C-alpha cells in the first residue's frame, strides 16, 4: 500500500546534542555505570573524532558497560531515562511538527543511529508508528556489549526503512512524505522524500542540500 511517511532523525534534530552522552551520564547517576565506564566512553569518542575508530566500534566501546546486563534491567533504566531526560529536552517545535504530521495522516518514524532500546519508550509518549535505530546484540535476554547488525546511520537508514516497509507490504509515497535531519549522514534518508527539512543543519548537510534548502531552527526543549 502506498503510504505517506514522516521520517525524523533524533540526535541533533528532535533533541540537541548526543543522546548517548546523556544516557551514559544518567546511567552513572543511577549506579548502572561507573567513572571508569565514562572514561572509556570518552576515550572511544576521542578515537572516533580522530578517525582512529569507526562509529560502530566507538559506540560498542561507549556502551560496553551494558555487557552482562539483562534486558529487564535496561528496560527499566531506559523508561526512566526517556521520561526524565529525553522528554523534557525534546525540541518543542519539533514535537509540534511531528504531532501535526501524524494528525494529517502521515506514518511517523524515528530513524536514528542511537540505541533502539532507549528510544522505543518514546512510542508510548509520542504518535510514532515505529523506531528504526541501532540494535544491540542480546543472547538469552542478556546484552553482550556488541551491536546487532550495522550502525543505523548513512545508507543504513534507507536500507533499514526498506526492510520495515517490506515487512508491512507498504511503499513510501515520495511526493507526500517528509524527512527531517541535521547532518550529512541523514542525506540518504532525506532523499527518500520530496519534502526535506534541515534542522539546525551541519555544514555537511548544507552542502548536500544546496541553496534554497528548507531550514528549521527549532528551539531547544
């Protein structure tokens, strides 16, 4: 079935900054991660920034403290993180736009490189049809500290979306669909929709969208 979608990136688009950093700080305050974990995460972030580690490897390093934790443990932490940290910081105009598009009949999806386990609770708080994000590997209900599949960024976003649509027998209506992102890594997703909005765009996205791009400067939550 041909359907109109609204595709939203998360970090830098619906929320300012990096949600993984916020999650690490939250986990440390809740006693789920120690100072040593925070230091290792900072080291991996630096390695990624210097081009010494891939985004996927840096993400595994930053989230390594999850190894050995059960899904039940992390679900409780994710719910609290979503309610206390993410919801209050969502960009108000972004949420208003998301809700308006949902009311107009668009199927709203999040497509994010951040971990799916702490973004999925947003589905109980916002009019989202689904969350497509980076999955973490689980064995017998326990996190291993590795990613399950590819990091959901760049071309992986359209690929994961194609899987999602195929599973539902849907086809994205290009002319009626919207996409929102902030970085060059979102460009493959933005190209899927006729209506493309750069939210507080980084230089990498400005270059790809060119002059006359639809730019949104949403207030922080």
